């Protein structure tokens, strides 16, 4: 059956989502728009949408092979992908292997400390509240997720970390930290959703430590497009 795009359901900071003629599938369209600090800083990263779409699809396929269920169905074009329609769990799930960003700031430590084991944290996905940190008890209390869902999300997130850490090391990249989002399918199962890209991960060159991710935009480090292009080259050769 041919699947066609129908009405736009949602426009986020970096993506648009469209309904399709199949009620269980939606089309995600990746934009070049970039924001940081909850939309306070705005810009364009030329070509970012293509990089994020293709990289995210590649990584989701890899994760599927390793037994992690995801929303990914089929890449339709450079910027558009067919995914399963899910209800997004209102949690941003952050895994860290090395200190950086808000972790370094919150605990008053330098960036680059390698942790003995990875950390996990949740924030409540709510722009009006600036995505406040949230623990599992808070999430259960507020009905954001059930205890069972949280346990599943935790084990899936650590599994994603193991798979991606090894994969990125193989292409000369340190996976410092990243943010994941999960969705509920109509039959109530948890799958990995959203994207995995230089927008949502910190990538440091394994040799030089050069930043190859959105921190170049957030921190005005220059050569933002070059970093995205370099990550694309590492992944696709
Ligand atoms: P943080 O150190 O600012 O908390 O970021 C941790 C990771 O999460 C980093 O890889 C960037 C990613 N991230 C997002 O994908 N979206 C966000 O809104 C934020 C704040 C971070």
C-alpha cells in the first residue's frame, strides 16, 4: 500500500511531523533550524536536517539489529523518514560517560572526567518549565510513566549506550553523553523515538578531543557545519 503524507500534526524546534494515510505511521521532516537554551538562541545549520535524518536512521537500524525496538520504519528522502506513530513519554533521558555540559556546571567539576560507570538522569519534557530535572519517583507521582516503563526505559537507555559507545569508538569518536526520548506504541510497548544525532549527543574526536556536535553552535565555537559534515563522513565514509 502506498503511504502518503496528509496534514501537519506538529512543528517542533528541529522537526515537523505529518500524518499519513496509515493511522499507525507518521512522517518526520528534519529542518536546518537550530535552537539552544530552550529556544533563546536561534540559528540555521545548513545541511543539518539531512545529517540528522540519515545518521539517526542509520543508528536506529543498528540498534534494532542489537535488539532495541525503535520507531524507525523507512527513510523516504534526505530529510524525511517514516516512523511509527507513538505517544512520546514526557521524559528526556540523558546518559553520560564523561563529564560535560550541565553535569560539569551543576557539580562544579571540569569537563572530560571519565566516569567509572555511565550515569542516567531524567528531565521532565516541558519547555515552559525549562525541562526540570526529575527523578523516577517524581515521574511516577505525576503519571509521566509507570514504574515498569521507567525500568524498561533505563535498561534500554544503558543498552543503547553500550551499542553506540562501541560503534562510535570504531569511527574515532568518543560518545561523551546523549539524550534519548521514548514513545508508547498504540499497544502500550516502549520504543526508542525522536532522533540520535549531533543535536542530541556530544561527540569528541577520540584523538584530538575536537568537538563534533551542536556544542559548536551552543558555544559559538565556529565551523558548526563542518562538524556535522565530519560526523556524516565518519558514519557513511
Ligand atoms: P546537558 O549537559 O546540557 O544536560 O546535555 C546533555 C546531553 O543532552 C547533550 O548530549 C546534549 C543533549 N541535549 C539535548 O539533546 N537537548 C537538550 O535540550 C539539552 C539541554 C541537551
